[in-house]
C-alpha cells in the first residue's frame, strides 16, 4: 500500500533525537511520534511525554525494542501498547489500529499498517498528527490549521466519534479549555448535546480523571460554562455547580489544584455527601474535599489561641483550603492575612501519649484514653501552650479525681 507523502517538513525536532524517544524510533523503522507530543511541539508548548506508533503488531514491536537493548513492559498488549524504558525515561509505543467494534466505552481493535486509518480513529484533528525524527509531518485532517486557529474539531463525524467513546465529550471541553479560542466548533457542540445520555455509561473513575484534567487547565471557567449549557456538567456533576464561586477562586489567585477547584465548583449547600463515593475518590481526597467545604474552622478569621486550636485539630493545608473557598464565596474578611498566619504558625501537637501515662504509673485500660482525652481538651481550651510537664500535672489531677 502506498503511503501518503508528508503534509510538511519541519526542522528535525530535538526531543525525538535524544534519549528514549530517539532509541525507540531508531529501533522501529517507520515509527513516528503521535498525539500530544506532536500537538504541543507545534503549539510551542512544553512536551510532557512522547508517545510513538508503529506499523507493526505489538509482539514485533516488543521484540525489536528488546533487541535494541530497551526494557519493555507490556502495559496494554491487548490494545497494542507496550512501554519502552531507557535510562528511566518511558515511551509508550502502540501498534497502528483500526476499530472493529465499539460500545461507547471500549473498542475491539485490529492491527493495521495504514497510518491514515489509525489517525481516523483518533478523537480530534489536533491529536491526529504524526511526526518522524527527520521532521516529516503527516496531518491527514487539518490538525495543524485547527491548532493555529484555536479550533477543537472532531476527526470526521462528531456523532460517530462520540458513539465510539462517550468520554470524548468530556475530552472536548478539556482541550477547548487548553487550546480553544473564540467560538467552539458548532458541529462538535451539537453532537455533544445529543450524546449527553451516553455519559451514564462511563465509569466514575474515567469521569473523574477527565474532570481533574479539565480543572487543571489555567482557566477552565469558559469550558465549564459551555459544559453547563450543553447539559454535560449537570450529567457528570448532578450535585449542582456554581461557576461564580470557581471564578472567584481564580480571581483570588488560588493555586491550580483540581480538588480545591471542585470544592469551589460544587454549589454551596449542595447535597454532596455522596460525591466522594460516586467519583470513587480515595479517603485522602474525600477528607480534603470535606475539610475545604467546611468553613466553620476559619469563620471569624482565627488568630492566636483560636488559630492554634484550629491547627491542633486540622492540618494547615485543610485550613488554607477552607480560607480559599471562603474568599471565593465572597465571605467578608482578610483571607490572605489568615492564610499568611496559618503558614507562619507552627502546628501545635499535644505532648502526651499513652506511654507517658503508663510511665506515670497509671494502670493500663480504657481509662487511660479517657483521661488523655480530658487532658487534651484542657490543653486545647488553654490555647495549646502547656508543655508536657504541665500536661502530666493535669493528668495526675484528673486521675486522682477519678480514683485511678
């Protein structure tokens, strides 16, 4: 089969001519860099990872890479993907593929040697380009022009691309937030409106992964507003959203942090108790989200003893998150000053543990825990300033009163 000639020839890209990408391309004649690496190289943005495709079956790819001295991990062999590693630098390598069947979540694939056919199954034109180490660029669907125009456009028919994998609806907004300028592609938006019911077929993990990536964009507010207008945001965040609070968080200068941003995005007062479980968050993610949304510890802009008590009960990061959310919601107060006080104040730590009570001669048992809790409450009430000796004295007093 005759391959199309390159669409353009660029200066040989330095990132493909050194390290692991150079070794992979040298081991696989005819291979090219694909996807995000090509897109970001053309956009003049930092390239995070280099992915490579090759017109070979995955077993042949793995064999050639090993023969060239690279370590190979079969990270997704059923989908034609292996990961090659050289000097601790990974490169994901995938066989050219065609879709045989799709169900909106997964695809059955066959290997091909047709680069255009492989590019045609990708989501957006800006992600469907390929580039070899000599600078030859293949752009079958106008991705370079779309990238220059700030246009996020599906490859081929948008409805077909979405039916193959409904996650592409969320991916559209992520790429719109990062690369889009001006009005969004009307054909894409129209197809996404129709595809909203299909989002229910996606796993919670995949939805949260895409939401995190969208919320990590420098300014995702316009893309999220478009999500809300199309019905996508309500489908994936039925708890309710408030874009004005998220916009306030950005104006306040908060760090780019997806979990902090979702704590701002979910509407104040929303029934969000089940959100963490629905999105399959880790215990740490769920705890951080809940602490950011619970503004009681920062009400009144605590300082001195009140701030020490708050820091004894919660880590400084949780109080800082809550202060950001309070400012984003427009609550009155000098929130930057509070965050500065939180950062400057050492976190108080209650100075006694169970072994200290045992060393004092108190008998082991549940009574020790109760006495330590009472001593800690006394320590908190007094502003977390008493040292270990003062706390031991108080513990003895309480033990005497309890006749332990």
